[in-house]
């Protein structure tokens, strides 16, 4: 288990975003938990982040989202702090709609059975009955409310096309005030689907897919051994990139190498190899009119101290500090 840190999308560099995306790509298990759902959605708004999470869901990986993070999985997200603590009028925000990938078009509400308010109604994630009814009227007719009680897990197994409810509470589907509830039981995934078919029914392969990067040896405390290990690390990355037949894997490895070259001192020959690889990937992206990706690769090179110049005769580069 490792931490994939991405605290602020506006202040993050392009390379930091790519490192975060690479962490998601490497993983077959992702956990996200409590916090502010609107804060998380604001900083996960990059389409590439949603795409990586969706690929994990439909590709055989496992995501575990709880509390505020779980709110973001639906097509519509509840801005609970803005309503409950700040006093804003009931409203919805656009969610990641990850569950929509498997045909569950919903607004996911955790803490569904909360009783912390005592005489004050704090059910439905602190909304209470009056506000949840108002919120229901704001949802499209094909969107259901999926409520998960506290200390309760809803386990969706796409391969088995099943849903299992575990823990102290239950899972509730609510449509216009009418509720259906399951406790400590397993039932077909189709009971929750209201739009697209499940991944298996749609013909999606459910095998686990993980792109593995070279394992880097531990750093030596002595400078001589440290430099030797660094050379081996960078050369290992270069060899893996050159042997790869997958453009996406080449890009993934090249980004890891860029991070290593920025954080450590790469030789001129190693840096030249790195630049040639990234420029090759950039040329491919431009030729295929994937201009946003091409711009990202140029920004990564800039963060590694490389100036790229596009000229009528081709692309040239130089070291920014040279």
C-alpha cells in the first residue's frame, strides 16, 4: 500500500499530475475515504483521473470508497458541508459517475441512517427527511438514490454480477420517496441497474490488468554506491521503455524516468535518451491530434530542465540551464 498524493489540482505541476495518474495505473486496489466530497471532486476533475478509475472498475481492479469519497461515485454528488454546515439551499454537484459505468445511475448517500442529531433529523447524511425530499425532486427520473448505512459495506462484484451487503446496517434504494432495502444479503446486480448493462453483459473483459514498472533498488548511503545504483535505475528504465511494444506503457515508464531524472543527477547520455523517448511520444501524439497529451509531455520536459523548440525543419531541444 502506498500513498497517491494529489492535494491541489491548480497548484500541482504537470509532472505531479502524471505521477498521480501513474500511481492509479499501477494499482489494482484504490482506497479513498472521509473528507469533503466537493473538495475531492474539484481536484479530481481532470478527465484522465475519472478515466483511470473507470478502467479499474470495468477492468477487474478494486476500488473502495467510503464516506465523502463514496459520494463522488454517483452521477450526482451531495455537497453535504455546504448545505448542513454553511446553510446553502439544497442542491447537487456533478459526480464522477463511476457507478454509471456499470449501469447504476445514482446519487450515493452514505451515513444514510445517521442519528447523531438526537431529536433533530440527521438521517440521509445529515439532510433529514424534508431536505432529502426536496433534493429528490431535483434529480432526473432515471437517477435513484443509493443509501448506505453507517458501519455497512456494499460490495459490488461485477464478475459475479452480484451485490453483497455486510455490516451492521443496510443498503437502501430510494425512488421518489419509495424505498427498497437489503440487509446482510446478496442479490443480483441487475436490481440496481437502471441504464446500461453490466460490464460482463456488455462484453467487457474482466481480467485484472496491471502495468508494472521496474523495481528500483534501495539507495546506498555512500555516494559512490548511490551513483552506481542511480545509473542502474535509469538504464533499467531506458531498457524497459525500448523493449516495450505498448505506447501507453512506454509513456508510463518514461514519466517514471522523468521523475527520476528530475530528482537525481542523470548523465548527459541518459538525459539524451530520456528526451528522445519523450519527444518521440510527443510526435506520435501530435500526429494523431492528441494535442493535450502532446502539451503535457512538453511540460514534463520543461520541468526536467529541457527547452523544446518546434521549427519548420523539425523539433529541437536544449537544456534550460546550459
